[in-house]
């Protein structure tokens, strides 16, 4: 397969139309302050996408993409490639329409996520991580049939994700900085496109972990590059490269990458649990960790808590003060 051309960001009209289209599938997630953090009028607000019906923001893009797919192409069902959250979004939307759904997952995918995929009626197809990553690069798997929904590099998916940005601006017009976990760029770029469409100059930063920060490396080298990644419990972000077809959009729309450590992500998960009574997965908490580490406390910051699908054993270890291996 050839590498697809760069994805163009959705415009404001597409994002606003997506909000109407997905209203019966995705909830308007709450935006709450994290008590006890911030100074001088600043503070940290949490955009709780972890409270969506599938536990992550992915329901937004998946529902929009399936709704816009040509009916004839859906006759053979749908499939996607996902470590877990997009898989649940596509499976949820497919079940609502009575469509068959298969999901190509890395064989290291967390049990909590694969079990949720199966509960939603989809078939799980585990493959080695490198083979799974090639599906994202090549937009499909040679052994799969049906309509492929890319978890990131799909303009309709990005438009659905962008609805998060509309809600942030409406609920906190005085926001000064937005921090978003960076997996492939579909959420962060969607939010940035929505803010730009509303003529906002608020910067949108990616959050990455230092075990795998391809965007930070790519920005430093001014081109999309591959990196050596160290697997961790932060499975929803941290790929081995910036997707080439997402690089131009990420470079143009995002203000930069804020890189944090696994230990700080664990600290953020504890803070979310004990101070906000919110359960977040590693990727979802990375934005909180990055905001706390890199953004001044006198800023009005929104950290998008992108998901809450975390294995119970992993969460237990973190709450006991350990960093899961």
C-alpha cells in the first residue's frame, strides 16, 4: 500500500455539523476545576472525556465517521486498528447500526480494553505491535475486509474529536492554554482546528511521555521521524513515529509538545483519584501531568482527560504509590 496524502484539518462547519450528528451517541462531558491547584487567578480545569459511554473521547470521532460512511461500503461491516479506546468507539457505533465489527489490536493491549471491545460485540484480532502500527501507516490490513475506519487520520474522525474544542470554549471562554494527550494527533488537532475556526488564539499543546515522544522529536528535527519507544502502562499514547499523513497538521496547529515522565503520570492519576474522584488511564492523565509540570499555575488551563479505561491491577499499584512495570 502507498502512504496516504496528508490529512486536511476539518473546518468549523464540519465540526459544528459533527456535534449535531453525534449528539445521541456522545455526551457533553463536564469541565471541572481541580481543587487546590493554581495561583493568582489561574487554575487547572479537567475536561472529563473519561466519562463518555465507552470511557473515552473516541466515541465522538467513531460515531461521526460511521454516520458519514456511504451505506454501500458498510455492507461488509467495519474494522479499525486500536489499542482499545477507538476500538470501543467503533464497536459501540457499529452495534447501534447492527454492523459487524472487527478490531486489529496490538497483542500487548490491556485486558480491560480488550474485554470491553468483546462486550460491545466486536471481534478482537491481536497482532504484534509493529504489524499493528503498519495498519495505521498503511490505512488497512491485507487480511481484513469491510470498511476501514482509521483511528486518527480521517477527517471525519478529527471533526468529531473537534467537538471537544467547541465545548471547552463555551464552558471556559477565558481559557489560556489547552493540553491534550498525543497519540496520533486526531484529538489534539481536532481541538486546535475547532479553536482556530472560532478565531481563538489559545495555544493547544500535546502531552507526551518520555518513554515515547515522537512528536517532540519530530518538532525538534522539523520532520516526521521514528523513535525507539519503551512500552509502558501508558498505552493510549506513545507510538513509534508521527504518522506521516498527520505531521503537517500537527506541525501547523499545535503549539508544541510537553513531555512528562511515567512517575509524574502516576502522580497525576493519584491526584485525579483522590482530589477529583476521577479514574483516568495513563494517557488520559498525561495531560494533567504535563500541565502541572510545564504550564505556570497562574494560567487558566484545560487538561483533556481523554480516557479512563485502566486495568484494575495497574490502578491498584499506582494508588499504592508504585509505578507499574
